[in-house]
C-alpha cells in the first residue's frame, strides 16, 4: 500500500487509533437513543390523546399518563446527560467511563421507552405500518453493538 494512503501519523497504530475513537462512537449511539426516546414519547402522546377506549381517550387513564410522564422525564434526563457529554467531547476530555455510562444507560432507557410506548398502542403497536413498531425493533440492537451493555458496565466497574 502506498505510504501516502497511511491513516494517522504512524504505521502500526491502527488499533490505538480505533480505541481512541470509541468514546465518540459510544456517544453517537447514546445521541441516537435520546432522539428515539423523544420521538417515541411524542408519537405515543399524540396517539393516546386520539385513541378512545371505554369511551375516553387512552391518555385519560392514569396508567397511560403516568407511563408517559416517566418516559418523558427519563428522555429529558438522558438528553441533559448526553448534551453534557457532547460538551466534554468537543473540549477533548470525554473519557471511556463516561461514554460507557452514556451508551449503556441511554440504550437501556431507549429499549424500555420503546417497549412501554408500543404497549400503549395496543395491537397497532405490533404492526410495521406504525412507526412505533420500527422504533421498537431498531432499539434492541443498541444494547448489543458498539460494545454490549454488559461490557460497558465492566468498563465502568473497573473505574470504581
Ligand atoms: C447490526 C450490527 C451492527 C454491527 N456493527 C458493527 C460495526 O460497525 N463495527 C464493529 O466492529 N462491530 C459491529 N458489530 C458487532 C458488535 O459490536 C458485536 O456483536 C458486539 O460487540 C457483541 O459481540 P458478539 O456478538 O461477539 O457477542 P459476544 O461477545 O459473544 O457476547 C454474547 C453475550 O455475552 C456477554 N459477554 C461477553 N463477554 C462478557 C464479559 N466479559 N462479561 C459479561 N458478559 C459478557 C455479552 O454482553 C453478550 O450479552 C455489529 C453487530 C450488529 C448485530
């Protein structure tokens, strides 16, 4: 391979370079998780205000309102944490442990949010014509790629 095609400054440093970029990759997954959570909550609020069961909108049932209040709160917490991580990344000091926390926690919350929001769509939530179904399907891989969430917890635990 011609030397001008070398990626980075020094030959043989590919693995080191890859490792250095992992916090950024993990943060990118966390950002995607936050966006998916926010969209799931928005779609579900719209749907539950419109869909009626037993003569009233689903949103008027306390279980629906409380579920969505919890999911919206967690989406907000995730956004604030992720925004803070972005600031650290831009400043050049996003460390592996913090990025692992963002990846693991936000993707866990993404899966929970997608699952609980889908539940509020009832049977329609299982149909791929409804975007919440796609949000649910796409959420599951987030706990696996980019380093599984178990590995994220190992990395966090090592720093304790
Ligand atoms: C759609 C998709 C896209 C992907 N994209 C990329 C990509 O772009 N680049 C890339 O490099 N890789 C990519 N991957 C690979 C992905 O990162 C791996 O699948 C992931 O890291 C898990 O590795 P594994 O599949 O070998 O599972 P395994 O390592 O076999 O893990 C299986 C299970 O055992 C657990 N486990 C393993 N080791 C431990 C341990 N020490 N302690 C506790 N539990 C443990 C895991 O958490 C998991 O639950 C992608 C995978 C998928 C499915």
